[in-house]
C-alpha cells in the first residue's frame, strides 16, 4: 500500500523505466541518486490518509473472500466489499466494470487484511 506521494512517484518511474535507468547510472558512476531520501521526504510531506481498522465482521467477511481464488469479481461481490473499502479508506468507490479499479480496491483491502496476520 502506498504511504504517500513518494510511493506514487516511484510507481510511475518503475512503470516508465526511469527508475531502472537512474539505477544503472548510479551504479556506473557510484553517485547516489537520492531516490529513497526523496521518496521518504515526499511521503512525509504528502501522506495518504491512514486506513481505519477493520471491524470483526469486516475481517471475517474478507477472510472468506480472500480464501477463494476468483478470476472475476461479480457486481454482487462488489456491492458486498465496497462498503468495507469505502469505510476503511474514507472513499466513495462505486460498483464498476473497470477491472484495474477493482484490482486496486482489492489490493488495498488485502493489504489492510494482511496487517492483521
């Protein structure tokens, strides 16, 4: 789960290949790029909201949900877990056909759920 703006920027630089190029340059020259310090600074300056804790009922629902391998998430399943996501992350995510959107929701819920292990 992303802590703040620094993590988001790092994600973009990884996807675009910029991070790899900077790492190769740093390795070749021996000059530290300062990426980690910059990321930490930006995460502290522009943090994302910390999620609320899961209730016991939410935890139990997610325990069953994550125990099954699902290639597709139905609209009914979205209607069940989106209220949990919206409360925990202070969001207003709606049921959607956007697969990447739902994947992000599930990944974020999984991160919170895994914190209880």
